[in-house]
C-alpha cells in the first residue's frame, strides 16, 4: 500500500487506512504452510486434537498477542528451533485468519488418521 507521499493519493491511502484481512482462513506462504502442517501433524500424532482445538478456539482473540510473545522470545527459541521458522510462524499468527487455518489443518490430519485406522 502506497502512502500519499509515495504518490498513492490521499483518497487511495484513506480508503485502505483501516483495512483488515478478509474473513475466513488465512492463506499462508509455502514456508508458513510447511511449518503449520508439521505442527498440526505433531498435534494429531500425539492425540492432542481435542485440547489443541479447544485452546485455539478459546485463545482466538489473543492470537496476535501470542504472535508478539513468539517475537519477544525469539532469541531464546532460536537456541532450540530454527530462527527463520519461528519468525515465519509468528508472522503467520499475526494474521486474522490464522486460527481458522490451523483448526482446518488439524481437523484434516485427524480425518486422515481416522481413515488410516491408526
């Protein structure tokens, strides 16, 4: 989005000044998708689907705060995990539809596990 100083025009800037993400699941980048899928598969493999879905739904209003906590603890987390992955996942959680995406992926992997019978 260009600012009026960049030649975008005041009307264009004002029209999009308070824009929010569209409703529904967020569309992650390829790296964010890989990280989210790995996390969702881990949740399903450990049979934590119900607690994870409950936590995501209850904590839905705080997903942005959770992303900021990940940014804050990034120096510590990078000692344990991939630094780029932590930043990518935190950036994904900042988006409005990220919880919807995570819930959908957890349910998808849970259905896959049910079809395989494991």
